[in-house]
C-alpha cells in the first residue's frame, strides 16, 4: 500500500487533543500509548454491568483490503464485540490475510 496520509484523521495523542489529556497522563505499555480513564466525561465512576451490556450489543464492521488477480478489492466483515479478538488473531495466525483499512463500531438494533 502506498504512503498516502490523510490529514483529516484525528489522532488520540496528537497536539489537537493536548487539552483533553496532559502529557503526564499518556503512558506507554506493550508497545502502545494509552490513557487510563477512571470516570466518564460527566465525572461519574464507570459501572461494570452497564459497560458489559454496552459491549455485548456492539458490533464492528472491519474493512480489509486484498489484491486478487491484480485487482484491489475490499472485504467487509461484521464482527460481534465478543469475536473481535478472535478475528484479529486470525490475521496473526494467517487464517485471514490482507490489510485492515478501517474498523467501524455500530449497533445492529440502530439500523433502520
């Protein structure tokens, strides 16, 4: 894939979001930057049951690019939240191949 850069993509740890996260809050572990959140945007503590219920309803539309017979094609997979890690692991194990282009979260019951 060519090195095409999309300047409209907002990065979580970019200068654009410095006001949201102080540099001291951004940590690094296992090769990735992260921010630990203890409360929601309203200042309330997280509720485990509500988060698990939310996650159980969530699906991801994963777009994967492949080259087939010299042609670039996209595959769109509907992946339930509980299957997301299994889906990602299948790329590591070469069960699935291609380049993940996008992962979009959606809720099936919200579809018209």
